[in-house]
């Protein structure tokens, strides 16, 4: 005899297809995470490729020699030096069109590229008011350095690419985790509500506090 009635039986079986939100939302969370991680990987590859392509090591030349480059007011031309860099290295424009005013300046920040087993440091930036061919000669006191033409690296774009590489996958993973947690919690609440309906009957079941 049970003074308070028989003990409750096992909880009723609930068909998982009845639960809300549907399980497809877990797949949506996975897709969000996958897309964001893919964007981060693509951004990393593009940023790295852009940096490597900044140096044209196939046109490298020894100290005391020169190279002909075409650049103008809208171009970002630069000269890189293969490490180790000597601060006393010097580059100058030795020929160009009459009346042109090419300028050779030192960059305000350091940018180094690893390519083909060598490290190249951006040493000089070339600017001109006239789009034309210019002959640039570079040397150093010991005559041991190797120079190479290339593009003036946009450091802000490089940093932006790194930020995208990190931020987008992180945001995607956090968003996917949030969606999965919310869906899991609501499905659990809905399961308990359906069990209560099946056990007590629709008229005696406690109110459903979830929002499927």
C-alpha cells in the first residue's frame, strides 16, 4: 500500500521531432561558424600573399648598380634591402624625364617580408609627379647589400587584414555558440513542457514558460 498513492512512473517518451526550436538551428549555427572561419582563412591567405608579392626579388641587384622602374604620382614604388640592413644604405634617382622631380624618402614605419628564404626590409619609398621610367641606383658603404624593387606596403591595409583574420572567425564562433546555447535551452524547456502535458494531461500541466 502507498499512503500517498503509487510512485510516479517513468517520464513519457517525447518524439524529438516535436521539440521547438527545430534541430536545424544547430546546423545554422554550424554554417555561421564555418563561413566566418572560411572568411578568416581567405583573409589570411590574401594578406600573406599581398605582403610576399610586395618584393620583386627576381629584379634584385647588387650594391652600386641600378634598376629602371616606372612609377608616377599614383604608384607606390619602393626599394627593399635584403637583411641584414645597413642604415647607411643610399638610393637615388639618376635619370628620368626632363623637369620631373622624383623623390626618394625613408618610410615612417618598418615593414619586413620573408620570401624565398630571405628577409627583405622596406628601405626607401619612391615618388614622382610625372609618370615615367626612372633609373634608380643604390649602394652602401661596404658594397655588400642586395636591393630589390617592389611596392610600398600599405601597413594599415596589412593590419586591417590581420584584424579581419582574427575578428571575423572569433565573432562567428561566438555567434554560433550563442545560437546553439539558446536553441538547446529552449528545446530543453519545451521537452519538459511536453512531458508535463503527457503526464498530467493538457488541463493540469504547468504553464509553458519557454518560447519555442
